[in-house]
């Protein structure tokens, strides 16, 4: 009987930890990444394409799926940080999120001759 009580509280503790961890932001936007915007494909027709970046993170914690909105936001943050390092000021998702990974096209839009 005593073992059942420990298992019950142990499971609740693990569930609480997973919920707390899934609410945490794992990815930090750099000061350079903060200058990079996330646009739709139609918004970059007058921009210079610089390349592509592939970003990924864990989309599950302890076998539990993370909130998909948080995963999307964190992938965009990683892409923005990466684009800044490539000299870009804009990113556009070039595919869907798959297993915690996503590709983004990197563009320079500010200061590009029209």
C-alpha cells in the first residue's frame, strides 16, 4: 500500500515537472536576431535571397509533445538568430515543422535596390 502512494506522488511530480518545463522558453533571441523579421513568401518578392537555414529543437520532453505554438515560436527564434549571422534581416519558413525541425529561407530586404 505504501508503495502505491509513492508511485502516485512520483507520477504527479513527474507530470508537474513536465508541465513546468514545457512552459519554459528554451531558446533566447539574440540582439542581432531581434532585428530579423519573419515574413510570408509573398512579402519577400523585392528582397535578395541569401540562402537557407535549417533549425531544430526537441519537440518532446520525457516522451510528451511540447506545445506546438511554443515549438513554432522557438524555431522562428532560432532561424532569426541564424539569419542574423548570415547577414539577413528576414526569414520565411520554407517547409512545415517535422519532428522539431524546420527550414527557413534567409533574405536581405532592407536597403535592397527595388
